[in-house]
């Protein structure tokens, strides 16, 4: 099967739609939450468990797999599907975000955003990453061994071709939302030239891989518009919407972009995954999402419940014989108590991380799947209202 | 069902036998390798996976569960079976070994054996653990928070009653094999008095739990004999054979003890689990074994194969597209290559620990299960010869 996207139903009064993306390795019923398997493994889980919790598609990371084990090894193993034994659809990102955020040796990177207070960052990040970003690409040092590497759009596409995912992304620069307008504009135009080069590299051979172009533009609406308009002019199979958003920007920026992007092509919102963002993103016309949050917070003991997040390390859960989230149908909730999970986390047992990851992924994947159902049967607004009545916002 | 043991077949010319232990939670076909689930979880694995790899029975640890989460919490969860969601037979040890080896704050403990050269230990351990071993029991400090605790035979049995395993063990002192004969004799007599007290504590209420007495005696044959003879005089449901053996002692000491123990009661060899020890132990009349080795070495990247152990971190495996162990039917071997496992270990991915644990447990559990089959169909010696022709010895 080649790549296609079909819209089944649109939700009147919003930009939301339910559809089906078809890939050579199966269908993705959208809206869908893409399960992140950064290093060709979904943290602690088997592919069978990912399927069992409702996962339809796995996204692996180009930067990480390039460094370890190397894309050629994955290719010799028969590609990402075969290497990790996942027989459903797959995606790889372009590696740009990680080269900037993890491979930060050269200059200020967006990774620092995660560790500092906003004000501090604002000052620092007004200076663009002097760094080794050139017209040709980006130089970075491996976060593993400090070795030097250079990614170009062509290199990113070649790596992604070796990895062999069904959906791949064009190489882009994800700027800090605190960068100056001047720098963001400059970076955006470069990202556009990189998009054209990504497309050329991709078309050099006949490919079954779908290539998505990434819209950037930071927090500036006119840059977002400009970026969307440019991307639409290129023959991409779909689009990613990238950038380190502030939470309040998601509604506006995403809707703005999606009004420009063609309806008949799928749209992926990169790195976003909290429940409120998922509802909002879908209302603004997003078809797929990916985010490491469900498994990352799971490893810290944080669990989604229909009444909001809880931390299983809280002392009160040591004696709580109820399930993690009443009514949840995941493997962890069907078989274990909060008391058991609290014990596993206190005892630092690996099985605790696994159960928490299963639960959180199930929660988020099923939430998006149920939003899809609600679009199809016209109960979206009711679902949203009921969800936030319990979850809080 | 109450506890029973039935021998199906004995292997002429050896002490080996195949049988069935019946417990309130199901059967254990012996010889059998007991899967260790120290803290009420088999490191990284689900109970379903433990069953899937052939595991029949899980052994949890009294010392660990007493400290965390506390035996009362396990009891309130419905006992060990319900707490950890394992519906097959279970065992708990007495906690003695761990109180001496982990709770070492008071004096020389056998735990130190693991970290020092033999000569160094010999000197040090000739001095008996002055420590807080009294006629009444043993004082120890928690390895978690340094808090002080006191185990008596009665306390150990009470904890094990709260945990609720099908098979429990009498409270014993596991001496260092380097302790003086004088000290070993003294400790042995105390262990015998503790065995009587364990039995009394156990009989105080009508119990479905089977209680095994533990034979000690270190490396001294006459102490081993004396211990076996004493234990046989008590109405235990079965016997454990304990002690920090040197490898070469297993054959002699175990055979010696089993010639004294009654044939019609099951015998468990504590903490032993390398392939050669399993064959030897079974030939000497052992019915069940437990050992943390399969999962512990798995977490260091060591994998059993029919040609001996390999370490998956060896560079050559990065490009090895063969299965972990050709012909192995475990989940890891059926689905992944050595190259993938090598990647997971290098990337420090939890799924690697899980696959390695599944493989090693499958290897050992199936080895013992196949030894059982070979006793039943008369091919034991052929199996042993073929195994070691490949595995080396």
C-alpha cells in the first residue's frame, strides 16, 4: 500500500476531523497519539504491549539512532520495523530538534530551556545560537562521547531512508521561542531552503516513505503564516507543526497554520501531549501527536487519572488498595493496586516503571482514540466537557 | 488442596527423582527451578511472562518484604499471591540469610563473602559474628534506613504467615563456610532449637502453609549428617538445604544429606542455580532450586546459551543478526537479534534488561524442566552429556 489520507468526518464549527492515514505498514486512524520509541524501543515496553494499549504507530528518533547503533546497522537488520519488531506504521523525526537540544556543545541550545527560569533564558536566548549553524547544516557534538558530527538536510533524509520508517520529516531548525524576531525570521528562511533540499534528497530515489514538511515560525503569527504558505507550495505528503510553544500559543498558532495547510493532507503536532493540548490541538485540526511525557512522567511515578495526575510516591498510596484509575482498562489497572505500584516504586523495581508506562500511555492513547470516536458520533463537546469536569484544567 | 508430594519416577543409580508437589495454589512438577521474586516482583517481568517462560513457582523474600512494604500491607492486599498477581504456587524464605548478609551492621556477615578474596575472608570469618546473635534471635539494621530490628524464629514464621506463601521455611543461621568448626557447631545447635521454635510457631494455628526445615552444617560432613538427622526427627513438610557451599562441596554434602532425609518429602536447595549445579543437585536428589543468578547476570548483559555464557556488551554482537541462542524458544529469541539486544544494552534501555531476564530464566527453567522429562523417559545421562558437550564445564 502506498501513502494516503482520507477524512471520514469533520466536526462542524471546529477544524477537527477524523480520518485514516494509510501507510505501507498499515493504517493510522486519526486523530491518533503516536507512541514515542526514541531509540527503537518504547521505554520498557514490548511492541505487543504497545499494540495492546491501543498504540497504532511508533515514532523513533533520527539523532539517537544515528549515534547509536548507527542507521546502517538498523538498515542491515531490515530497517526499523524489523529491528525493533514493530509491524505497524512508524515515523522518524528529522533529528534537527535533538541536534540543537542535546548536541549543544556549540552555543545556546533550546535544550537549556528545560532547565532554567524563563527570564534567565530570555536574556540568553536573545543571542541566536552563534554556533555552527550554517547554510549547509548544523555541526553538533554527540551527547554520548563528544564526537563531532554534521547534519545537513540531505544527511537527515539519508539516515531516515536507512531507518526506513513509513513517515519521515524534513530537516528543520527549531528555534527558541525567546530568540529575537530577526533571528527567527533568518532561521525560518533557512528551514524553508532546507525543506526544499530535504524534498530533493527524498525524491532522488523512488521511495515508499511519505515525507512531511515542518512548519516553524516560533511565536510570531506572521512567520507562522509565511512558513505554512511556503510549505504548502511544496509537494509534501503531510505536514509537521514544530516549535517550542508556550502553552497559550497552541490554540492560536495551530489554527492559523491549519487554515493555510490543505485539508486533504495530514498534520502532525510535534512534541505535544498533555490532555488539554490534545483536545485543543484536535479542535484546531491536528491529526497526529507525539510526546515523551506519558512515559517520562511515568518513570517519576506520575500517573494520569481521570481526576488529574497523581504521584504514586505520595505516602498515602502505600495503603491504597484501589486501582490506579478506577474504570481504566489497562493491564496495570486490571491487575494491580496503587499499594502494589507504590511498593514497586519505593523498592525501585523495574516492573513499576513498566506498569506506570503502560498506564500512562493507555490513558493518553485511549483519550485520543475516544476523541476520534466522539468526532465520528458527534459527541466531541460532551466528551470534552465531561473529561475536564473530572480532570480539572 | 493441601500440601503433598508424590514421586513419579526415580533414576536408577542416582538419587534423582521426578515428582509433583501439590500446594493450595497448584502443582509444581519437580525437579523445578523456582523463579525468584525477591520483593514480590520478578525483576522487570510480569507474572504472565514468568508463566510463559515455564515458571511454576515464585519465591519471595521475607527480610525484604518485612522492611518494605511491610508484611501487614501484603496481608491486607490479600497476601503475596494477590499482591503481586501471581496465581501459582509461592514460597518465602525465612529471612535469616538476608538478616545476616544485608543487615550486617552488627559484626561480620556472610554478605562480605561476595566482595572479598577468600584468604582475606578466611581470617576475618574465623571470628564468629560476635554481633547480636543470641539464643532468642538476631538483631540487625535495615540496609534501607539503618533502623534496628530483631528477628526470632517466631517472628520469621509470623511474617511468613502474613505473607501467606504456600511453602515457608524455618528460621536458621547460615554460617560462613570459613567460620571455625566450633562456631559452626554452636550455630547449628542453635539453628536446630530455632527449627523447633519455628515449628511451634507454625502449629499455633491451623495452617495451609507447608513448613520446610533447613539443614545446615557448613562444609563439615559430620555436622551436615547431624543436622539432617535432627531435622528428620521433626514433622516438617519438606526440607531446605542451606549454606554457602563451595562449588566442589555440592555433590558430596547434598548426597550425604539426602541419604538421611526421607525420600517421600521434597528437598529444596537454597540459592543454587548454575547449570552444572542443577544437574549435580538433581542427581543428588534435589527437587527444587532457587537462585537470583539468571536475572542478576542478565542485568549485566550476560546471557546463557547452549554454548556457554556470552556477554551481549561484547563489541562483536553489535553486528550479529542471529538470535541470542539458536533454537531457543523464548520470547526474546523468537523476536529479536543479538544486534538489537546489544543496542538496547548500550543505550541503557530497560527493555534490554527485560529481554535478557526472560531469556536467562527461560534457559534455566527449561533446562530443569527438560531434566525432569529426561528422568521420566530415561534419557537423563544422554541429556547431560549432550548439554555439557556444547556448554562446556
